[in-house]
C-alpha cells in the first residue's frame, strides 16, 4: 500500500509508515508492517498480509475502508 501522498487527520504532510501502522492497529485493529522495517527504500509503504480466512480478510477490508474515510 503506497502511503507517500497521504495525510493523517487532515495534516498537510505525508505520514510515516510507522505512524500509520500504529494508528491502524490502535484505531482499527488492523496489524500491518511499516515499510521502514525493510529499510529506507520501504518508507512510504505498508506491508499487508493476506494469510487469513476470507471472512477475516473481508472484515479487515471493511475496517480499512472505514479508517481511510475518517482519518486520511
């Protein structure tokens, strides 16, 4: 997921992958890996895992949609 042009709660600057990963976990209950965990070239991205049952993934997508519509 490319987040380089995103802002959080209306902030006028890009947000770090670590901040977004933390907010997703705390606010939406979605665990992601910040791109910065893979080095400086990974900053601006999130890593998502799809190794879960379809019902769990559907709920995660619903939560992600709600999060992005209210926070980004």
